[in-house]
C-alpha cells in the first residue's frame, strides 16, 4: 500500500504507473525514496559548490 503523499515534490506520489508501484516490495519503495531525497541534497550541494567556485572577490 503506497500512502506516501507527503512529499509530492520528490516523486513519492507514484502518478505515472500506479499499477507497477502497487506490486513493488517495501524495500524497493524505501530505496527509491532514499535515492530521491539524496538526489535533492546532492543537487543543492552542487549548486552551493558552484556558487562558491565562481564568487567574485
């Protein structure tokens, strides 16, 4: 049962293929959720590093 609707920005709503995500195991849902969260964190860190790299002194 996929009831993860609290993070629609990260892709937890499963609107694309609901019949596929209905039969996935719980560990796969956990893995995909962790990948989405770490992806957002790493994207922020890359943007932060680029901002620091090209800062005008």
